[in-house]
């Protein structure tokens, strides 16, 4: 007799991919759009420069966008699938 239910690990992996992959792709697009219009050296937050190097600013910007889009994708997932355990 086989167990046709998905394992908890595979379900969690599927949920993470449904949330993190679109967020990753949108972070790439948002970073490209933002930094094609703004020089990272011109960004000043609370009187301090964002980063000394452009690469550091690109990295920080990418991860900030990725977290924001992951929150958005996670909220969409929760609203569409609910909190049920099935």
C-alpha cells in the first residue's frame, strides 16, 4: 500500500518556490529599473551614504527588494490558499 500524500518537506519546498522564485525575479527587474535611473553614490539615507561601493549598493538593494517582494508573494499565497493544513 502506497502513501499518496505529499511529504511535509516537499510541500514546504513547493510553497517556498511559489513565494521566493517570483520574488527573486521581480527583485531583479526592480533593481535593474532603479539603478538604471539612479546612481548608487547619489543615494543618501539618514545623512549617510548607502554604501562606499556601487557593488555593495547593488547587493543591499537586491536583497531589500527580494525581501519586500517575498513578503508580497507570501501574503498573496496566504490569501489565496489560507492557513489550512492539508
